[in-house]
């Protein structure tokens, strides 16, 4: 007997393994490229190895999973499930949704829905969790897609970038801007909303940047116990845990997830990036 709905995402969602296992989510690895060497995230390269390489001279890049990865996943799941909802990193700058749709076309008549999260890291992750919980509560595919469409524009992400170097290498800022920021020791604070990255503040010290990050988080999450909150980081787990501990008495949500920010954002922000993702209640 087939179950009703399977949930698929990609590794850019940065879902902690305990949530992947709790909800039975299938994760398709994105590709990480260091010059001529390609790695499947979490399979051919660990996050620890990724950050070691990221500190080197070679600027890596990420790319969408191979079509065969999606085809294999969909084929396996369609043997057990009637419907697949496949939730992925924003199509702004990533071809993952496009590749998922190419794979979907290999299964004419199959009930596969590809959903663009217009987000990254736990912005995708929270939509995946919401979809998985909706499946468990007996919601239909149409109800789940309406829910995701409603929640998607509400996701807010903020991050503090420790060094402008990786932003410069990635081409996200002009060389003149990066040089000035570096000379002034400015810590850019960025927002990521609906797939658009914007600088929302520039702070002189990391401590002040983290204080500002908390202010923005409180404005977004408030004291609503239904809000979802995650602290995401680029290989600075101790600092992420301290930020979580500072937030706990200030916000109303029951749990604050702490997880790696994921290669898609770490490549641009560099090691030391730390941020908060909020889905307001």
C-alpha cells in the first residue's frame, strides 16, 4: 500500500539530521566545486572538510544536484508514495528547481510538485518542517501547497559577515566597496528575503553586529510561541550556541534550532558568518 505524500528537499536547506530523521525527509545533495574537483554535499565532502577548503586560496562554487540524483530519488519514492512535494533553494541564482522539474518530466503522469522556497538554509528548512507536519496531520497536497505559498513571503533571515573577503571573491560587492569596508573594519549585516540579498546595516564591531542581529530578530519573532527560529552559522558553533542562549529568554518560541548555514551561503559570507532565520508565528 502506498503512503500519501513524500517530502523532498536539497542539502542547501541545512536541516539538522535529527529533523531529517524525525520527519522522514529525503535530501538531495547539492554540488560543491573546488576548481576541477566536484563533491556532493554531505556525501563526498563533510562540512568540516568544506570549511577547511573554504579558508584556502581557491574560491569554490555551488551548483544544483545532477538530474540523475533527482530521477533516482523520485523513482524510489514513487514506488512507495502517491505524491511528492519537492521544496528547494531559491531559483534566484540556483538551477535546482529547474533540474527538479527536468527530472519530474521523466515521470509523465506522476504527481510531483516542485516548490521554489525563494529562500536558503533554514528558510527552506522551516518550509520543509511545516510541510512534513502538515502531512502528518492529514492535510492534502493542495492544502500543503497553499500553506507553503502563504508562509514563504513571511520568512526573514539576517546574517553578520565577519570578513568582506569572500563577498569580494564571489562578486557580490564591487572591489572598491570591499576595500573601503575592509579598511573601516565594517561588519556588514545582510538580510535574505524572497531570494534577495540586501545590506541592512553596517556595524563597526562584531559584538555590536550581534546586538543588532538580536534587535532585528526580536522585531521579527516577537514573543509569539508559534514563531520558528534558527541560529545558523559558518563553522562557529560555540558562538552560535551563545547567541541561542541570549535569544532564549527574549523570544516566545519553544525551541531554537542551531545548525550550519550551508555551503550556498557560507561561500559568499565565509567562515564565521552567523545569522538568524525566523518564520514568524
